């Protein structure tokens, strides 16, 4: 599933839709819009506006106002494994697209119309669309985010020390625990642990205060870099997460195993 940087890029795209009056919504995909029935989201939001696009970790949602200007329900948008948020300009010309890439996603001859799982049309003729070939995304009202820990890009030093350093779990497993810290996925965890030269299987509570502080610095830097470059797939170690690859820093063989239930790659020398 997308990690924090991809969702942040999508959130920035959704900002292009803020303040525009909603005149129509297609919410007929009952799987993508579950548990709502067709028309539920449309009735709740038509005539209103999106006012702010928010994110915590991998979760994204929008504040809304109704047609009379009162506070409306929040709208959660989950990208699934490969969903794309597309926002078009008032004249129909594309202004932005989640994650970059092909500017014609959703419009190519091979793209089926039903792969646009949700759409919101504005009074200026533009649209917000969720294009999701694999149908693993989600659009729903009033999403529950209370179970999520602090955002990985914003967590404070003291909170990070406590939430990561107090756990007896393997370090990678703790970083992946969304209730502890929200936003770190499999690729970002491998990238951060490689950059900080930490073993993914090391018990989190054995890290010193200095090591925890350094890990947080590396994590925040890796997130910023991934956002700027378009996603976690741009990380330094990602191309070397494969059989017979060598660590690009020291030349030692890359090792593979399972940590926290996830396939994990690390440098056999520096992260042993």
C-alpha cells in the first residue's frame, strides 16, 4: 500500500480541489465506497465544498462545509495499493496528478471507465477522481483515525523515544506498527534502517537515546526526500532489495529475511 510520502503527494493534489462547489458525485461503486450505499456520499456532500486536505501517516481525509456554510462530514480517501487521485482544472485541462507519471492515466485507450471508482464534479466543470485499477482503495465518510499514532514526519523527539524505545519488538516491526507511529511502510522502514545502519531485528528497547534520536533524524530526512522525489520507491537502497545484490555503500551482499511479517532486506555487514 502507499506509504506516507505517496499519501502526502496525493494530499497536495487534493488541495487543488479545495473551495470548489460540488455539484455531482459518482459513488456507485459499493465496494470502494463501503459501507455506504450508492447516493449516501453524494447526498452528504453535494452543494458543499472541500475546505482542507489533511493527513496522518497513510490516512488522508478532507474537511467539508455544506451548502449553507455549516460544518459538513469529513471525507476519507484511501489509495489502496495503486490508486491515483486526479484533479482537473475548471476548463477540464489536467492540473495535477498523484505521484506524477503518465499524465493521461484514466484516459488511455487501455484504461477502462470503471477503473475510475469515485468522482466528484465541481460547478466549474473540473473533477476530482479516484482512479483505482485494482479496486483496493476506499472512500468513506467520517473515517476513524483515532487508532493511529503520531505522524512519522512530525513526531517529537521525546514521543519517538518513548514509542519506539520502550518496545521489546524487533525494531522494524515497531516502526511498522501504525498505532505506535503512523506512516512507515515496508520500503521506508528498510530505507531508514539501512541509512542508519541498524539491524531490522534488533530489539527496539536496546537502542540508546542517541541512537533513537539519530533514527528519528534519518526517518524525517528520508520522508522529506521521498516526498520531493515522488515516493518511497526512489530510496537509495530500494534498487538493491533483490537476490545477488550488493550493498551500494560497502559492497557486502544484501541479506533477505522476514521481520514483523514483512519481507526485509538489509546489508549483511553493516546491519548485522
